[in-house]
């Protein structure tokens, strides 16, 4: 009897092991090994019914007339909501033409499906304000939608925020024909959405399209979620493609989640900014980005899926994962400015499939840079970069160049299956490179 009881007891213990394993909490970790906060697992959408009173703009004197500029009337609704304790500014079905709008504490924006908040295509309707552009604090034009210093701001709804950028794009390309050295700032264009000094921000479901300049720009924000958004600007035809229409510029921010978004723009998709110039690390307006996750997204045409730089100082704990890539010119792009001290570290790109031009690009970036003499100039570097679980068709998987201005070390390539027209992969070009189960054009690298 004791023999059978012992066998039964052993069997019972073995049967409980899977259940116990299921109960064990699996901790997701950052590339540097620290735990990822539970906040990044929460993709719950904002329910506008919980945000207070809803201010449908047509109930407050705004007309449903797509030809009528109504900046003042729409801003009055925002101001009224703020004065009365906050609430949701609702854009109903229809097209509403406006210049720059400024949201305040307690206010939110909801664009109903079939509703369009459309930017007017003349720069005079976007006032000059102290703002942040291309790694600098300066006076520049306000965006179409602006939110500054707000805790809990949200943009929601399945409608559209349309930058109406065609006239701005055409003027940009004309300027470039006249002066090939014309910079982005000289072209005088507004961004679509600028969110600064905010925390606990959610942007969900909306279509953010046709921006005259950068589409979304975050500056000195924390805890920002972009959920299931469509971000689009055209890359053709030649005379009407949208220059510098970055999907999302993350500038001196921490804790940013981009989940389930569809992205196709005529520039980089998710871009990390933070400052530029020989003395950029001494400017208190500049700084690092940390703890950023981009996941479950679909990329159409973009210049880079994840780009660090060109105006960036220190980026740490950055993850791009579980994405479909189609028509991307590059996937991971480290822009190395010879005039700026930069440090890119603990970056992981994993579980990607699709096709691209170049997968990994590391090259000097010298567009519009201004080198200065600095005796204690820190050496720029990139380290602890992991690329794994990749199944892609590439024109150039390993587009890497060395320079005396930066050092690269501690890269890992693991579980990779790619076709590679250039076939330039080198396991010795970057010091301390680890290669495991990498198959390029049928040839296996590493064990």
C-alpha cells in the first residue's frame, strides 16, 4: 500500500508542476537586465466617458463648414472647458479648418469617426512660440495641436487630424531647387502634434496624416502611450512627397510605449532626439531618452523604423519588437554626428519579419552639422545592441562604417534568417560581437 501511495503522491506532484509554472510571474526585462514596469503591459484605451463633460464644438458656435477658418471659435471651446474644470473637446463628423490650437490642463481631444480636424495651409496661422525643434530650444511655429504642462492629456477617436501639408511640401521642394542647402527650419512649416512637459498621455486610434513637417513631437514627457494609431504622409509623387514628416520624434523623454500602430511616412518613423552640437551635453534643455518600447506595429514606406539621432545625446533601454516591416529603407539606424557627443546603449531589435533596404545602418551623419573645437570632447559610442529573431529580405543587412569619431562594441546577432543582396556581414568589424545561429543567403554564421 505504501508503495502505491508513494507512486500516487509522486504523480500528483508532477501533475501540479505545470500549474505552478503558469502561476509563476514572468518578468519582462529591459536590455540592461532591469525589470520592465507593469505600466508597459497596460494597453487599456482611455474611455472618454470618464474624462468629464463632453464639449461638442458645433454646440458652441463652431460651424460644420469645411471652407470656414474657425481657429478662434474652436480655441474658445477649449478655453471654456478648461475654465469649467476640464472635459473632452469633441470634433463631430465633418471637416473643421483651423490654425494652431492650444490645449490646457484637464482638457482632451476626441475626433469622432468621420470627423476631420484640418490644418490651414498658411504659416501665418501658426504663431511663433518658444518651442523645441531639431535638438534646439528656439522660437519657431506652433503645431496644429499643442499641449504643454498637462498631466493626463489624451487624443482619441477614430477620426482624422489632417495637416493639409501639400502646399508646404511643394514650397519646400521649390526652395530646395533654388537653394540645395535650404534647411528644414528655413522652409517655415508647422508640425501636426506637439506635446511638451506632459505626463500620463495617451494618443489612441486616431489617423494622423499629411503633416507639413514632423507628425508627432514629444519633448520632456513621461509615460506616453500611442495605441493603434495610423500615421501617414505620402512619399510620392516626387514634387508632392512630404519632406521631414517623421512619424514620432521622442525628445528627452522617458517611458514611452508605441503599440499597434500603422506607420508610413516620407522620413523616419520613430526617432530619438535630445540635442545636437559640440556642447550639447552641457545644455540643460537637452538630455537622454530612456525606456522606450515600439511593438506590434506595421511599417510601410519609412526611411528608418527606429532611428537614433541625428540630434540625440544618450539613448538607453530602447526596444523594437514584434513588427511587420514592408518597404522600409532602413530598420535600425544609428546616426553618428561628428560634432555631437552621443551614446547609444542597450538597444534590442527582435521578432521582425518582412523586407527592407538596409537592416542595420551605422554611418557618420554630416547634414547641416557644425564642428567646433572642444578639448574634452567625449568619444561617441554604441554598445550592447542586440538583434535577434529576424526573418527578412534585405538589400543590405549590415550597412556599417567605421570612423575615428565613434566606437562600437558588444553587439549580438542571434537567430537570424535573411537574404542579403550586398552580403557584407562581418563579425569582426564591431569589437566583441557575438554571433549565434545567423543564416545569411544560406550560409551559417556562429553556432
